[in-house]
């Protein structure tokens, strides 16, 4: 495998990557939503989201957000956890723009080493998160993706991906609580400042949100202990990461486009020259993705 230090940290990315003649199209295809980004050699410049199910409709594909605006492409990369959608995506990208679609998986990954028994079983979105976290925040680092499922991906102090954990996402926790019980009503989302509910819905909300935050906090602390490090940098992304990061003290950075940034770096590594010896700094234009300011709150449910 090619280490981070050999290319990005050595400053040896080619000029064609740092000054792209065209944009990169990045596709993070999840079970529920597809996250589309346009990027250049400096970072993500625009992004959109739409339901993944729209890939199945050929008439819809031409109207998908982001794809209509990409007039010329330097390349395209995809992390897809929905195998049935991949042929349609490849046909559209390669047919419309004439560029190769680079698929992220354990076989094609560059820029991140691993110590994992069956790397082909690792989800491509998890690899993208780990790659971006490792490049921009060093090691050890933990990437938490709070989506339909909540994934925890760990890079050890040697810069190797070593595995992680998968837990239910908040929506699954909340929907199961109401859907699997006969007498409990559906929850109505609203802000709460206490954990002791004064009615059934408040009690359900307190349990779901407090329990989910507790799950994430506990796993972060257990990962830190297992790595035997005094401080573990934790980067959060995903649909529920915004409010989660404000509630969980162990999360240091909230970066909404972490997966897309991992895809961008993955594509850049494939354009880079052969590994070279020596350490160095990140190239000037390899800007760290923006992390939103985290203002920790005691509010139990800090969003509408």
C-alpha cells in the first residue's frame, strides 16, 4: 500500500491534480441518499443530496442535481454501498462525459494502509472517511459517520486502518421504539432541556436521544482505551452529526463533507507519481475541509 507520507505529505502531487482543467465529480451513494460533490484540486466547491432511488429512473438521471451543472470533468470517483445502482452510475458518467469512473474499494484504495483481516469487506464510505481523517488530522484518529447506521472507523498511531464498529443510526433507534411497541405513539421532534420526561412523548424523546448520545460517547471512550492513547481526535460526519457533535464532548470536529473529501483525496492519489521517500508537509493547496464550530450544549434535542 502507498502511505500518506509518500505522496500528500511529500508534496509530490502532480501539477495536473493541483490545477485541474475541469472539475471532479464525487458520488457518495448511500442506502438512503446520494451525496454529490464537485471539487477541484483545492477542495469541495459545491454539493447536493438526493434520494438514491432516483438512480433507477433513466429519465430522472439527466435531471439529478449536480450532474446538470458539470459541463466538463477531469475525472469522477464513487463510493457506493448499493451495488445495483453502480452500473447505471457508471453508464451515465462514462457515457455523458467520457471519463473513467474510479470506484473506491479495498483493492483500489491508495493513501491509507490497513491492518485488517478481510479488507474487501470494508464499506467504501468508511474507507473514504478514514482516509480524509488520516490525511487532515493525523493519527490516531476516529471518524464517526452518523447516518442510517452509525459507523466508527479507527486509524491507529501508525496510520493504519484497523477496523471499527457499526451501530444503529438515530432514526433507526427512534423508529423502532415507536414501531415495535403497541402503546407508544410516534415521536414529535422538539427541543428538550431535561432528561426526565413529563409525558410519554417526552420520555421517549429523552430515552432515544440520550441513549443514542450515550452509545456514541461510550464507544469513543472504549476506542480510546483500546488504542491506549491519552487523546484521540474524533471527527464526525453524516446527517445526524451536527446535533450529535454538540451533545457529545468526545467529538472534536464536525465536517459535513468528510466522505466527499476522502473521495477527492482518493482520486488525487491515483493521479500522483510513484511513492518517494521522506516526510514533508501537506501541499499548500491541500486545504483541510471546513469543520463547523462546535458549541457544546446541555439541550437534549438541539434541532427542530
